[in-house]
C-alpha cells in the first residue's frame, strides 16, 4: 500500500476513448499526463490540465523521441501506467475503406508511426520510470486487427495486428523489469472514428448496441490496477461479442 499519487501517461487524450480514460483515472485520484497534437483545451474538466499536457505529433518520430525528455521531466521518476491510445484510421475521399491496392505508402507509414511505432518508442523511452513504479502498459488495438472490417483500412488493420504482436513481445521483454504489458481491442465504440453505416454492423452484434467510451476506459483501468497484477501479454476484447 502507498499514499503516493499514481501517474498515467495517456496518448490521444483529447477525444473519444482517451477522453473517457482521463475522466476515469482522474476520478480514481490519478495524475494524468495527456499527449495529443493540439494544445491543452481549457474546456477539459480535469485538474492540472495545462501543466500535465504534452503537445506531441506521434506521426513524426523525431517529435515523439524529443517529447520523451519533456515527459520524463514532468514525471520526476515514476510512471504507474502508459496507455498507448492515439490512433488514426484514414479513409478514401468518399469515406470508404482504403485497401491494399490503393493505400499510398506515405499514408501507410504515417498510420504505422501513430498506431504502432509510437507505442514502443514511448514505452522504451519511459522504461526506467515504468520499472521504478512496477507499472503497466496498455496498447489500444482493434477488432480490425484480426479480420477484414468493412470500413477500417488495410494500413489501420495491419498496424493493429502488429500492435497486438508488439504487446506479446513487450510483455516478454518488460516482464523482468516488473512491468506488465497488455492490450485491449475495442469493437464499435461511439466516437468520431466511426464511419457512416456502422449501425448495420451493430444490428448483427450479440449485444445489439455500440460500446461507450467509458466502458472501454473501465477495462483500461482494470489492466492498470492491482486487480490485474498477474495479467500480462494478453488482449481483452471489448466489443459486445463482435468476435464470436
Ligand atoms: N471508436 C472505436 O470504435 C474504436 C474501435 C477500435 C479501436 N479503436 C481505437 O481506440 C483508440 C481511440 O479511438 P477513438 O475512437 O477514441 O478515436 P478518436 O476519437 O478519433 O481520437 C483519436 C485520438 O488520437 C489522437 N491523435 C491522432 N493522431 C495523433 C497524432 N499524430 N499525434 C498525437 N495524437 C494523435 C487525437 O488527438 P488530436 O487530434 O488532438 O491529436 C485523439 O485524441 C484508437 O487507437 C483507435 O484505433 C477505436
């Protein structure tokens, strides 16, 4: 037991699942360092917001590596959880699925930098702080990582499949440091990333409804808490039964 305030570093905090995650952890008394491309928005309802925000473009590897020093200074030695949540899912001009025949290599690379490489770059850069706190890493993958999805593009889906594999590799390598690494794979969650037509998918789901960002945040919180102290290298599906 400790009275020390726990700290979370969270990417993609400004909207959707990330926003719900800040609210969940703040309500539990955690300090949350938020990372996204934009400056802190004063309308965000959590304490210490601007001081605890790091502006970072995860599509730019140099910017990501440079931001690590800023994050380390703000942490001051210990990091209890890193949640790699930021993600992009580019579409065709008409909003359709970008397939393997059409996806331009530059777009593919950008998707991999945000959705995949940033996760390992941040975790490696913060490994001393994670080890000092016996912390946890959660990578946010997707159901699209394990099947062709009607709207998610090939770059997005392969980046999420790679992130799932990265979770396994990192669990192996970070375990001896006392750091657990898991992933969560959301299905259709009500955020701005969804495409028109998602309602048709929802009609076929066992639970017949969209997930809410707060329901995903609850599972992320579980994986960062002592309640999952012997869980590592796994992926939890959060999708109302979409995978069955
Ligand atoms: N919603 C779903 O149904 C669903 C399903 C499966 C998986 N997921 C995954 O869940 C995660 C969150 O999704 P969401 O639906 O909440 O997405 P969202 O509403 O589109 O939010 C994405 C977040 O990522 C940040 N971001 C995007 N590009 C960035 C960059 N280059 N550098 C830094 N931050 C960046 C955005 O912040 P800024 O724009 O301010 O930078 C934003 O906070 C993603 O990894 C997504 O793939 C979502």
